[in-house]
C-alpha cells in the first residue's frame, strides 16, 4: 500500500520536480554505497528502497514522455 501511495505522489510531480527528486536519490544511493563499502551502513534495507524509488521515477518520467509525444 505504501509503494502505491508513493507512486501516486510521484505521478503528481512535474518533470522538473521528478528530475530534482531523481538527482537527490542518486546522491543518496551513492552515499549509501559508500557507507556499505566502509562498513558504516546501519539501515541496509534503505539501499533497496532507494533503488526502487529511482526505478519508479524513471518509469513515471518515461510514461510522461510517451504521453507528451502522442
């Protein structure tokens, strides 16, 4: 249920906001990978959540591009 709510929230964002959110998540993903490599990562499930959120944003952006092209 939580992921479908997150999907609906992301769908309401504009293209610029989606891009900003994607950049923010990519930075967080980099930091999480760095923490994991140095053994400082406490919440290991956050890596999976961030990776899936990035995929959600990319999916929504692709759907918007296809919708705008029609």
